[in-house]
């Protein structure tokens, strides 16, 4: 009997196609290109005026936050969680096509970061540490001080973790493993959001919107890669 590739698709729950991958990756690179073009235009523009009265009350707590440790911890956390996400998704695949979950997670991160960078350059929201007189001037970076909205660390982590959870959900691992993956997917970007606020890098609204956008991307990418019979 001839080998039928559809059996692998049914096991993994997701499939790749050249047309779809070209469209997704192309959209991601287009967003990055647009954001880079805007960044070049913005880098010589003056910083938007700082007016604490225009900062929503919900966000003002960030203007008193500053922690290099939280900033460094957030960077380490991102690497650890991203590595764990790739490993989890590939192990859950349980076949000889580890490229499927890897591509889905990479596409989720690409789209999320593209959307994030574009929003940052269009909105140009000053970071909360600019309102804090305790923050040394050496921390300020031209071109980086007005990219607060929305949080890239939070959005991109949510995209990675939620895409991983969606991939695991359609695998044949035990139900308790699926639940644990969803809980981790929700908790990791929430912790990241806290660290970014504590570091004085983002307002609460930045991390909240980043979380929602990243999660939406992370759920959408695996969904559009499900076999047509699954919809």
C-alpha cells in the first residue's frame, strides 16, 4: 500500500503550504520594512512633549518605576520561554516533521513583531521612565525613548506561547499536559508585562494591549494552518 502523507497531517493537526507561507512571511517582512522606513523618518524628529496630566491615571504608576534588574530579567525570561515553547511544540508533534511547529511559532513571532514595530513608530508614545527624575540621563536613547506603545516583549512572548498552546492542543498529548501548556502560555506574558512595567519601560496599557495582540496572532497563525477538514 502506498504511503499517504495525510496521516501525518492528521496527527500533527497542522499543515504547511507554499502559498500560505509566502503570504504570511511576506506580510511579516512587509510590516517590518514599513516600520523600519518609519523609524528612519522618526529618528531625527523631536521627542513628543511630556505631559503627565495627559497620562491616564491607570498608567501613572509606571512613571515612578525603575529597575535595571527587572529589565535584564525580562530579557532572560524571553529567551528561556521562547526556548521552552519551541521544545514543547516539537516534542508534542511526535512525528518526523518538527519543521511544522517551528514554522508556525516563527511566523507568529514575525507577524507580532512586525505589527508591534509598526505601531511603535506610528504612535510614538514616550516611555514612562522619561517622566521619572530618578532615572539617569544615560539611559535615554534617541530613537528608543518614544516607542512605548505597545510592549514588544509582552506581545511577542504572547504570540509565541499562545501559538505553542494551540499547537499542543491539536496534538495527542494527555489533556493535563494541554492544560498545563495553556496555563503557562497565559502566565508567561503576564509575568513579562509586570517586569516591563517594573522596569519603567512600559505603561500598564502598553503591556495589556501587547498581550492581547500577541495572543490573537498566536492563536490565528495555527488556526489558519489547520487542514480544511478541521474548520
